[in-house]
């Protein structure tokens, strides 16, 4: 079966839109209507006129799209496509954690469940986190969840002392300084681009730190011809496509491991995407109260981002 052709037909017939994250396999990125980072995807989900949203990403991203579009059908090709960061922060535990800091507001990274979004004051993504934190007065007390690496990075560059939840991304957190130093030694002319989900020592070595979109734009504009990319492999598809004469290297854990592939992001396939559009399943369902409560911090993020000129 020609999945690409069949998906295109179904998409037209059902007035559906396919939103894909940069970490999806290249074939999915190529058939998507929009490919982006978490911020771009949230903005697109908020503005789409489509009747059905097919989210080629992970569960928390499809949930975000549903929260922003309660009356639309939101499909996720594989319901098991989760996220280690989202899993690290169960709402019941986070509720108790938050109670220890009653005078703090809660800023949560978008990589969290709808249950955590409900308990948050503002949502942030890697594309706007620093600016949103800095839009609050310095004396504002903040809890940041669930990524301790992104939170630590923001604390460092903004001079804040946010209380951090102890969560990490299994893909970015396993990248080591040893592997990076080895690559830098072999390729001294390469610039190191790192996602802020990497841990502190890795970020210290980076020439540029940013979201997937920020790294992609930087690689296009930089005069460098070679880049070491401390992130997930999927982003290399757009990097190579947009800068075909530049060289991009991923950071290996060891010679045999493809650990930079997010196991959740890579669960989606063209076949699953075709089937979910055809069968209109699996679908994301959330209760009305969750949607109502989780909408507020997401809308707040979009409003602040517009005000700050980030989107
Ligand atoms: P961004 O899309 O914000 O760069 O985040 C990367 C990521 O890990 C998404 O799961
Ligand atoms: Fe979650 Fe990391 Fe995978 Fe992104 S790359 S979905 S943060 S596990």
C-alpha cells in the first residue's frame, strides 16, 4: 500500500491536518502540514481550522492540542508514545510537593501530563522558557517542573533560584561530556549545538543552547560548516535539508547505541498514521474540568509569548 498517497487522500476527505514534531521519522516530517518544536506546534494547534488534528508526536503534545481544541477530534498514531519527563512527574506527588511551597507560583515545561498542567500557573517550552521566567519580577518565587536540567539552565542564566522538580529526558540526559569532548577533538572546526534538556556539564561545553527550532535556525545562519548536535536524531533531517552542504554529527553514547532516538517519538510510523486517520482512532479524550483548568496556563503562555514577540 502507498501510505503517502492514502494519507493524502484521507486527509483531504476528512479535512484533517497533520502536525509533526522534529523528532518524527523523516517520512512523517515530509507528509506533515506543519513540522515544528513544541512551541510552534502548540501555536499551530491553537490556530488550526482543520476538523481533525493528527498529532505525530507524543502523548503530552496531543493532549495539549486537545486542551486547545476541546470540540475537535485529536488523533495520536500510537497511544503508548509517552515521555520520560512527563512520566517523572505524577500529579498526586507533584500536588504534595507544591504544598511545601505555598508562596511559589508553578511554571511547568510543556512536556508534562494534563494533570500537571492543571496544577500550573504558566506553561513554558524550551523556545520561550527563559523569557517567560524573566518576565516575572526577580523576587517572584517559582517552582519549575518537571525538567531539572532546563530549570537549572534557566536558574543559571537568569540568576533565579527556582525550586526544581527532579525529572529528566532520557534522551538528552544520557549525553556525556566524554563523548562530546571526543567528538570536539576529532572535529575541532565543529560548533556544538545543545538542547537545554541536556545536563549542566554538557551545556557548559556548548557554543549555542536552544530549542529544536532555535538550533535549526542557528545552523542555517552560522558560517560554520560543521555541527555537533547534542539532541535527538530527528532534528538532523531538517538541518541537512535546509543546509545540504553542511555536516551534522550526533553525539553517540557508544558505538552500538542509537540512544539519541527517542523511543517514544519513534513509535509513530506511516502505517500507524494511516490507520489512525482511517479508523479515527486512537483518539485523545480528556474530561471537561481538566480541559478548563489546563487551558488557562497554556493560554497564558501563548499570550505572554505573543506580547514578548516570541511567536
Ligand atoms: P522542543 O520541541 O521544545 O525543542 O523540545 C524538545 C523535546 O524534547 C520535545 O519532546
Ligand atoms: Fe520526552 Fe525526551 Fe522523548 Fe522529548 S525526547 S518526548 S522530552 S523522552
